[in-house]
C-alpha cells in the first residue's frame, strides 16, 4: 500500500486548504483512511477518518465543524480533507494513513494504522 499526501501550504488564519491522499497498491473497499497531524514538539494526533465502505466519518473535537473528510467515488482511491476556518493551532505536518477493517474504538489511535503517507506541511499564520 502506498499513500501520497499533498495540498499543504501557507495560509492566513481563517483561510482554507484542501489536502489530498492518493492510495494505491490494493483494493481499499474495507479500509479506513485517516488523517493525523503532528505539530513541532507534540505527539501525533488524530484529525479525521472515513470508511471506504459506507462512508462513515469521524472527527477530532478540535476540527469538528471546520474540517470535512470525503472520498472520491469516481477515482475510488483518493481521500480529501477540506480544511476551513483555519487557525494557527492547526499548523502541523499532516499525514494520511490507512488500515483494514478497523473497529470504531481503534480509529483515533495512530498505532492501529499500518500504512502512512509522507506528510504535507500546513502552516497557518496569524
């Protein structure tokens, strides 16, 4: 499984960015695709996740109402993270991750994901 994240950049507070994660290497119909982030000096934290099958979505409280995760049904292997109303505290390297058949209790745990992309930097200026 290969994951490639892109779409990061520099944006002012209140602005928007859309991250993309392109997945390849197998069929992902039973997979959960997640986004995590890691700010300097902090641990990696859960941001959002989506199940390919059924499209159930999950969000961290800190981004709920501002970020939206979605999948590209036509391409079948791309997941997006639309980030609106960005805040300086959203500054981090964002990683996409994937794993197969995660139960709900595991979705927010980075240790449960076997596959990771390389990360894309999001910087939000105040």
